[in-house]
């Protein structure tokens, strides 16, 4: 899930500038009559072999996570005879451009919308789209409330955190754990923040102490994952999902407890910042960093040893499945359904690590790179 500090609930923000080359993006005040990404008209016939109109509305196209969605959505649209219109906010948090894109999708007669929302301000427009008969699929993060979308395609963030925690416990091999928890926020409750934090603790075999808040676990005790052992929670620090935030958070944690040997990071940028702080302190070789994302750049950090493990996710899969679902629905197919036992459609996660550990399913960095996103 891509963390954006402008949205609640939300996900990761890798701020590298990646140009979207050759994409069909409608930005600006009107977003009027944007052409489809395959170069054909945006008219949205749904019967027979006619094209189905679908709008993909992203947070931005400066983030490789969302560029990956655009790329795979275009590929699937070509396969499904879909007229795909792509729009995106000018900046993270730009809801007005997204609202205009939603209204344009309604006016064009599109059959569905795929969206990574920039905030709750888009909810009324999405409700208008549903009332007009469009099928709305949220990608990466459910809107608030989730019922604003017909369905959400996303990563199980609790499971992603749990995979990291299980690996961390196994790698410790019974040694004491002194843990730094580098979260997203400390002044607001965000679902991805809670799910990943709690998942990591659960994977370690530590009770989070709450279902709705971070930092409620016992600050010392026994972890039961792997061979089990003692643990100390050295800190919970906010990172805003950014490199600079991760570095500051790690510096604060080292000030609180210089003996940290395990770092949970909400995402790769936070993990990168933590590594920078550890390296500056001469401690990088004695601390294992566990991140979540699975970007191509992040997986290289596994090979270099900066990260011990990285729970991967598949943004392109979210978008391609969304395009295919709307195309099938428009041509008389059934509505997509949530994964059994979950409130969303789970697009999967896996654990990537440089070396396997007994009893855990692990992808090598090269295996994970076959489905990574970004450059």
C-alpha cells in the first residue's frame, strides 16, 4: 500500500521523481475529454465487442508506485479492449483534480473507475459515480469509509508486517531483541500504520496490547516467535514514511537506547533513513532492518545488506485486475468479490530476504525482482 502523508487512511510515499513517459494523463483545471491511453476514442460502449470505458485516477504520476499501476493498467486495457483514461493529481493530496476526473468519467459514460484517493474530499464525487452506474474500485487503500468504493484491491498490511516479524524472530535464534518501532505517525490513527506495526509484533510473538492503537504492547517481556527470547521495545517514533523522517526517528531511538538490534520500518524510505542514521553512528553492521514495499530499488538494499528482509506488494497487479474486473462486469460478468475472511480483495504479499531461514517461505532478491515496481 502506498503510504501518503496527506491521506487518512493512507500509505507509503517514496518521493523519488520518476517521469511518466508516454502516459496519457489529464491534468489541469478541466481534465476535459481526455483521450484514452491506447490512442482511441474515450466513448464507452459496453456491449458486444465494443470498447469499455474505464478511468484510472491516481494520487500522482511522480511516484514509481503509481507509475507501475498506470503501466500495468495500460497493458491490461489493450488485452481487454478497454478505452482507458488516466488522470492524476498534480501533487499528493490534490483532491480537486481527482474530483474533476471522476465527474469527467461520469460525463463520458465510463463503466468504472479505479482510484487511489488523495483524501476524503473525493467521496461525494465517487458516490455520484456509483449513483450513475459506474463501478468503483479503490486501489491500494480503502477510502474512508470503505463503502465509498464498491470494492478495494490492496495488500494485506497486517500479513506483510507479520512476515517481517516472523523472519526477525527466527533470525534472532533466541537472542534478546531490542526493538525500534519506526511507525508512520504518532498523532493520528491510520489503518496501514496500525496493521503493519501490529503485524510485525504478532510475527515476533508479542501481543500488540490493542487492536486500534500503536505503542500499547508491554515494553519488555518474552517474544515467542522463532526460538523465543526476551525483548525490549526501545521506542515508537513517527517517520511520515519518508527518508528524512526515518533518519530522525532512528537518531531519537538510539539516544533512548544505543543497544537496538532490530528495526521495524513502516516502509522502505523509513528503513533507508534508519540505515543512514545507523551508519553515521557506526552501528549499521549490528542492526537488522525490516521494511515493507518490494520496490526494485528497495530489493537492492537486501542484496547490499542494508535491509534484512522486505515484505513485497504488487501495485501493478491491483490495477490490472481492476481493469479486467470492470471489463468483464461491463460485458455481463459477475461483480468481483472480496477475499474470504477479509473486507477487501487481497492482491498478495511475500517475504524477500537475502537468505532463507528454516520453516519460512522466502523469495530471493532476484526472484522478487521479477515482479518489483519502480526502477
